[in-house]
């Protein structure tokens, strides 16, 4: 993972171009690490459809 690729992925996530999973893959990190990185920079983490469905099913 390079700092530049992570930064680019976060920018694309913030603009809505990428979802969380794709942004994490592009940034070379896990989705958990992407969430942490986004929150640490003040970027709100959007609730993804899969996560919402898991909560309602469980």
C-alpha cells in the first residue's frame, strides 16, 4: 500500500465514485482499515447495502 493510492481511494470514496470495498481494494487495505482511515480524516463512512441487510436479517 502506498500513501498516494490510499489517499486517491479515499477521495474516490468521498465523492461516491467507489463503495467501501472497492476503495479498500484500490487503497490496498482491508475494509476495516479503510473505515478507520476515513474516520480519522473526518470522512463519513456510508452504510453499505450489504451491511444494512445483515443487520435487519440478524
